[in-house]
C-alpha cells in the first residue's frame, strides 16, 4: 500500500483537532519539549532553546514530506495552539509496524485528551498506513503512560533490560504492542 501524507491528514475527534506541525508552531513545541515534567521519562534532555525546537519541527516536516514518519499537533477543537503532539516514527514499512509517541502539556493531563488523540492516530495507522502492529516503548516508571496504553488495548510485550543509557545510568524499556486484529476486536 502506497501511503502519502500529501495533503496532510487532519484528524478530528469529539474534542480535538490533530493537524500538521509547521515552523510557526516552534514556540508551542518548545513549551512542551522544554518542560521537565513532560520530558521526565524521555531518556534524553529536553529542548534547551527555541532553536532546538525549530530543528525538531524541521525533522517532523521532513519525515512527513518523505513519508517516513508523521506527527500531528494536538489542539482543542475550539483553539489552534498546539498543546501536545502524537505520531508514528520508526516506521518499518516492510514489516508493517510503527512506534507511536506522544507528549502533552501538564495543564491538560488527566483529562483523557491523550487517550483520545492516540486512539485517533492508531486508527489512522491501521486504516490508512496498512499497519499490522503499533508499538510503544517507554520507561517502566512512567505508569501514567502505561495506563493510557493499557486502556487503549495495548499489551505489555516485554521488558528490554538496561538497553538505554542516559545521565550516567542504564535504564529498562517496557515494550507495549497493539495488533490490528486486537484493536478491531476492542472497537466491536
């Protein structure tokens, strides 16, 4: 299945509009990516300057343009400012799986916003990208993210022991997966 992100696929849910991230969104992305609460479990430093977020946005735009990855800016339907992002990266086309990743400003946590956004993106991946599997990898200490994935039907497939090195220590990675058939069964 040939997939093109041109035009960019805008997704709408009951409360949200998921749209393309553009260079004009760099300040919003910086607010998210520089927040230590948001990046606590990322295993990499947050953005230290607006220029870091500008580079991040350029990489997002490049992935969309080259059909190698896609990331949506999450906005409330009645507002245009990005409050988070969600998308697929590490897209393994021959084996029909991609890894989902997401972030959200803390002011919007615990409102079901990211569950709604991830559900829409995963549905898009199965329907429009012909994915067989969606995967998420996270720090096992990130219980909020694990609960979100479990609510959406993801199963914890395993634990990669001490596979990530950051700030002078090795950490584990929990791997969660959702198969197309399991997602279809959960929706029924």
